[in-house]
C-alpha cells in the first residue's frame, strides 16, 4: 500500500515537472513573436495616440490624453516584463536620473520662460 | 528540554486531519482552476497526511508547549515568503523555483507515507523510531524536503533568504528536539 502511494506521488511529481518545463519552453518559444507584437502596439500608441482596439466592423476607439498615458504605461510595463528588463527598470527608478532627457533645454527654458 | 507529559486522549489529531483535508480541498480547487499538476501533488500529500493524522498513534512522550509553538511557527513560516518585486519574475528563476518545490514536496510526501501513524507537527514519541523507507537514509527527510521546496523562494525574491535561514534554524531545532526525545527515552529504559 505504501509503495503504491509512493509510486503515485512520484508519477504526479514527474508529470508536474514535465508540465512546468513544457510551459517554460513554450513561453520561450513564443517570446520573440510576443515581443514583436508588443513593440508594434507601443509604436502605434506613441505614433498615433489611438488604440487599435477595433475588431471587425467596430469603430476605432479614440482615447483621451489620460487614457492614452495609462495605456502606454501599461503596455510599457508589459513590454519590460517580456524582455525581462525588471532589474534595469528598478535601478533606473532608484537612481532617479534620466540621462536621455535634454537637461540643458529644460534649464534654458526655465531661465528664458518666453514671457 | 523537558519532555515528559501524561498520556491524554489525542483529540488534536482529528483537528489536524480536518485542517489537512481543508488544505487538500484548496489544492484540488487550484488544480481544477489552473490545470497545474503541482497542486495535485500538494493535495495528494495533504490527503495522505489527513488520513495518517486521523489514525495517529498516541504520544508516549511529548515535547514542551514552547517546542510545540516553535513547531507551529515553523509550519506556518512559508506563508511569509515574498513574491517577486512588483510581480516581475525572471522566467528561468521561476522554473528553478517550481522544480525545487516539486522535488521538495515529493520528498515530503514520501516521508509522510513512511512516517505513517507516527505523524505530528510538534515533536513527540509515538512508538518506535521510524527507520524504514527514507528514514533509513536520512534522520529527518521531511525537513529536508521542506528545505528543498522552500529554497526556490530565494530565486524569486532575494529578501527571502532571511526567512529561509530562519526556517532552516527552526527545522534544526525541531530535529534536535525529536532526536532528544528518542535518545532520552532510550536512556531511561
């Protein structure tokens, strides 16, 4: 009886392990396509400012600025998840530096507000 | 440590059995929802533990209340493990953690089967010391299984190392207490 229970437990564990490994492999295999799709969504959002949400004959959805911002941020986070950029994101947030911003332009703008 | 107590009716075994049935129900529900076989492993173990709890031998020698509290804290400690920061997991780490959990719980299940009606949370002497199955090779295979299962949490969130080390220390304390129960009982005969 005990040996039967042990065998059942072993078979369940082997099945669970196989399932876990297969899920991982499937996810890795589909990753390039998912990343490409997400990049397309982000580019559309940033360029057009409208979400391509229509299906079939449904009218295109027009977003407000706030909705657009929210959608961009959510999709960016999803993209960062896909490319596993978590560590870099957290480092950037903790450092609170934005090297790609035009700091000179911002400072000059403050000095010459254009009034 | 003080280790003797009068023999009482072991009503707690039925409470333990009911608790394990509840855990098994939750695991089966999670399996039905997600299709992940890991939950079936968990529920299988919980059902076995539930059965053996209900059939448990009476304790001839029990540990102190302090030791019992330590044992229950040790059992509940895994509930404190942190998830990945902001839910952002690294896939490979998630895979490693999942596989360690499956292997760990397999060992725990085997140890539960081997222990049978001697099963308990807080250290106690129930009949002779188990020396068959996994217990032939390792003194405390259940703690080894839990240790392996919980190791994966360090991959998910680095701050879990502190909870993990605390867990290991508590396992060592429990293992020492259990060994002492048998050692002192052997000397008193």
